[in-house]
């Protein structure tokens, strides 16, 4: 780019950097604020004195969590959910996306299946029928309600399908001549050639299962079966939906909470996302762009 | 050859089986529950034996004062989000595009995506931490002698709070598509413009923005399908009865109607209306996107 260093241009550069830095810091603030609260002295945290930095230093909150069985229980449920949910949907999604990536010539029913899948993405029966259906399967209060309840992540299937479709056709043709069947081709050739998009959908699905709280709230009647996000939601955010609530009651409710302890729990819940974040960052741009394939 | 092709197709059906079964059990079977919307559903009698009442549920829904307010709230919040979630990321992408230091650019890009991957449960604890009664804003106001305010329980600013925090959480993520589109702008255009004496503002206005216009139009059209989705997760985690008047949206209302007040039939009817309208809107938006931007998802 040609550099024209007029005064106006320089002022713009400075102002621009300041604006962008403020925006960037605002996105870091949630993490920093939560962390600061969690290591602050309890009294300061609860009095609302923590704003931009920790006040005092105390690991009491983390120590308290160490002996909190309910917290670890929910943490464990979330881990199970992420592992089972991601693993299962990954296999199912890949197996679905491959035949759908074929042309109608190679797979006659392709278009019919595609329309069913798209219809399921765009239309749903609504909350109550969905809930009653899962109830009728006797899945309430089981981990399978959380793993299966969200149904097939159709959008991810489409991502995979579009990627498979753009793989060079001659690799597959060579394998066919060598006598490889469809399963060998899928898992021996197509999957190894598609690792970036598989990484993308794995991360998307994993983060979805980790972050999802609503199914946990609705499908689990027993608080001891809540996944971590639902546990935190109940603990920190939940306010009685009683319509007689007055502003004064609301004020008192918000003063009751143990801010530092809650922040420590929230921070622990964020940590896994932060750990996979570099990978997310690397792949998700590709993932989003793959969502739209122009032909 | 033909029999061989049939043989392969058999395997394709087999590959589709688990996914289609999953869809059947958890997406398609619930669709049949829609008939509850036309019944006076009684859990004891079940779908097969509950009394049919035609469109009575729908008539009743529209008579409720709540329903109108809820629709108004949903539209205001979602349209506000749609507009600002286009404009703010666009401005952000344009500003970032003007930064010359690649390292700084990369740093900014890395950080601004973070909030997108945090759930609304987590973000709500932080929003409440900031705007709550003894939260950051009130504490800072206190330094300057201000009186603490109950932001989270004030219906007059709750929608703005929802829209603002949503934009804050998502602007980095929403900018990705703009940033990707910007990388494909031909650099020669800028050089030619500079030789012709264009300043940066003029280059931005006459080159960058027109290059982004198809993307802006596409995103705007696709957003149409979300007009009834004002963001359940966010609202549910931030609202309280004191702000129902402005903050209650279709999804939260249906949730309370159905699973807290156990009005199964009414909630199903409301959900059906929402699903049907959304379905039409999304279909229209896809058709428009295909016609005008050559965009197709499959």
C-alpha cells in the first residue's frame, strides 16, 4: 500500500489504534474481571469494590470449591456430555455428509434426504412437543437426553458435505479402481483429507455441548444431574420468576450472592474453552467460510 | 456396472441410517406434537384422547395482553440486534483494515473472538457484575458521588442493554466474514487510487465499501430469518420479572407459559406460530440470497 503520511492520516492512525485497543480490551475484560473477582478478598468482592483489578489476594474461593462435591459432580457431567456428544455426533455427521456429498447420479435418493435434512434445520415442533417427546422416551434425567436431545447438528453436516464435495474426484476414482469399497474410501481417504473441516466441526460441537445450559435445565429434574453451565446458571443468575418481585427484593437478592466464590466457579468453567481457543481460532474462520460455497 | 452401482448405493443408505434415525426421533417425531396446538391437551389423556378445539388456542393467544407486548419486544430487540450486528462489525472491520502493523492486527483479531465462545450463562454473570446493583458501573459512579441505580431492573433501558451486550459479545465474530472479504480486495485498486491522489478516506469510501457491499447485502438478507429470534439464552439469563414489560420475548414467554405454567397447548400453539413464520422468513431469505448474491448453503 502506498503510504501517504499527511497529518490527518497520522491522527487517524492514532485515533484508530486507540479505538481498536479499547474494543480489544473490552473483549478481554470478561475474563480479567472474573479472574480478579475470584482471587480478591471476599469482603471486597461482595461489596462490589472489584472493578479493574483484584483487591487483596486470596485463594479461599478456589479452596472452597475443592471440597464442593456438587460443583465437581456437574463438572464431570459436562465432561461426559462433551465427550459422548461430540464423539457420537462426529461419527454420525461424517457418515451422513459423505453420501449427501455425492451427485444424484451416484446416489439416487440424495436430493430427498437433503430436503428432509434441510427441512429439519429450518422447522421444528417447538419446545413443548420436543420436551414431551424426550419424556416419552424415558430419557429425562439421563445423560442421553443431553447427548441426543439437540438432534443432529445439521449445519455442521452441511459444512462437512460442502468440504467433501470439493475434494478432487480423481483420488476417489483411483481408490475405486484399486477395489476399495465406500466405507474404505470414506474412512481411509475422505476423512484423512478433510482434517481441517473435521477439526472445525469437532470444536463447534464440543463448545456447544460445553456451553449449553437450557437442555440441562429443562431435561434434568434433579439438580444433582445438572451440567456445569446449568449449575452456574442456577447459582449465579437465577432470579425467581415470581411476578410479585419488587425492586427492593431484587436489590437484596443481588447483595446476597457470594461474588468471589461464584466468579471462581465461572472462571473454572471458562478454562476449557480458553484451552481449546487457539485451535478454535485457527479453524473457525475456515469453518465459517465453508458455510457458503459458491459454485 | 449397474448392479455394482446399486451395491454402492446400499452402503450409502446404511451410512445415512444413524443420522436419519436421530433426526426422526428428535426432530421429526416432535413435529407431530404440533397437533396439541389444536387440542385442549391433557397429559392424563395424551395426544390421542385429548379434546379437539380447532383454532381456539390461537384465538385465546391473541386475546392475551402479553402476546402483543411480547411480539413487539421480540421485534424491537431482534431488529435492533440485526442492524447493529451488521454496522458495528462492518465499522470494526474497516478500522482494522486500516491498521498497518500486521502483528497488532493479528493480536486484535485473536482477542475479539473470545466472547463469542463464552456462553450467555457466563456472559450474564459478567454483565450482571458490571451493571448489577453493586456492580462495576455503580461503583465507579460512586467514586464521583453518583447514586447507585438498578440498571438490571429498569424496563426503560433493558432492551438497549440487551442489544448493546449482544453486539459487544458478537462483533468480533460477525466481523470475520467482512475481514475475509477484505483480504480478497485487489491491492492494485488502492495503488491506482493513490496515484490518482485519493486519500485514505476516499479509498475506503470508493473502494473498500463497494467491495463489501455484496457481503453486507447477503448478511442482511440472511438475518431476515432471525427476526423472531431475539436471543433466548441472553434474555433468559439477564431478565427478571421487573423488566418483563420490555424484555420478555416470544421464546422466554413460550417457555414460561409451557414449562412453568404448564399450559402445554397454548405454548405449543405459540411455538407453532413462531416456527411457521420463521420457516417462511428463512426460506424467503435463502431464495433472495440465491437470486441476488448467488449464495447457496447446499
